[in-house]
C-alpha cells in the first residue's frame, strides 16, 4: 500500500454501527464501489446530516452513475431545493 493511502472503509460495518460520520467520509476513496455503497448506506440510514456533503460530492463527482445516485439520495433526504416557478 502506498505511503499516505488508507484502506477503503468497510461500508457494511459502518452501516451496521450506524456510523454516519464514517460513511460521510467514505466517498473520498477512489473506489467507485465504495462510493456507491456509502451513498446507499446514507439513504438507508436516512443520514440527513450528510446533505451538505452530498451536495459537494454531486458537484465534484465525475462518474455519471454515481452522480445519479447522489441526486436520488439528496431527493430522499430532503436536500434538493425546489426550483422557483
């Protein structure tokens, strides 16, 4: 393992522990499987405290599939602002 890198977080373990703060940090990994799992776990746990982090991730995420998952998570967690009519 290269110096300065850390192992990918175990999303299932964090979810079973209801460790939302740990899950919020998980999308920092390069592994798209871990990023997808973290977003899914936040949806399952109703991690509304992650909304601001998800908004940032949505703006910086390059993978269209993961961006779509973030969008769905934001919708479910109440993090999407309604557009003016």
